[in-house]
C-alpha cells in the first residue's frame, strides 16, 4: 500500500517536472517565434488554399526524403512529414542563418521544442504537417535541429521557382 502511494507520488512529481519543462521550453522559445507576416522564407499558409501535399520522410539515417523539393512562387503547400525513425526528429523551415542559429540554441538546450508554424517536431512513428505559403522565388532551407542531426546532414531545401 505504502509503495503504491510512493509510486503515484513519483509519477505526479515526474508529470509536474515534464510539464514545467515543456512550459519553460515553449516560453523560452516564444521570443524567437516568426511573425505571421511574410518573411524571407514565406509565411504560414491557409489550409483552404493548399494546392499540393508533399510527403517528407525523416529517418534515423539523419536524412530527409526527399531532401530537395520544388514549388512555384505563390504556392501554398502542405508538407506531410513522417518520422519513420526510433528517435525524435523535426523539420524546421528557415534561411540557412536561421537554422544555424537555432541549431546552436538547441545544442545548449536540447529539451527545446519547435512549435511555430514553420516547424514540426515528431516523436518516433508520428506524422505531422506544415502548411506553408512560399511566396518569393529563391531557396528555403529546412533542417532537423535535434542535437547532432543538423551537422550530420539532416537538412534539405525547397527551390521556389
Ligand atoms: Cu533528426
């Protein structure tokens, strides 16, 4: 009886720790959130205007498949992202400079989660989506900013034509 109670208390304490950690990570990251207005990489898309869905796989080989995607300027695309690995991965859209600086932050604070519109962070086996409007011709990069992944080559790019 006593040990059951102890276990419940431990579970409650763990849950509290986890939620406090999540709140900290979200709060810590809020200052870096992208504005909803257009940015150098485009902006969050309207799901009703999606013209194309592109499946992207993330694997423990530290690769995105496909790693290069082509879209037309002005196109709103749904990236249907799947983590087929056994560890967490994420897909974050950004300029190379954005990704690099976020990656450096992740190295200092590995618990951080990306929950902005330009990112999806997925546990093993999970799927998620990003709806994004690529409104300027050029290159938009993406990467997995989990510690060690980006530098192992877990990156790709969207050519906006
Ligand atoms: Cu990864």
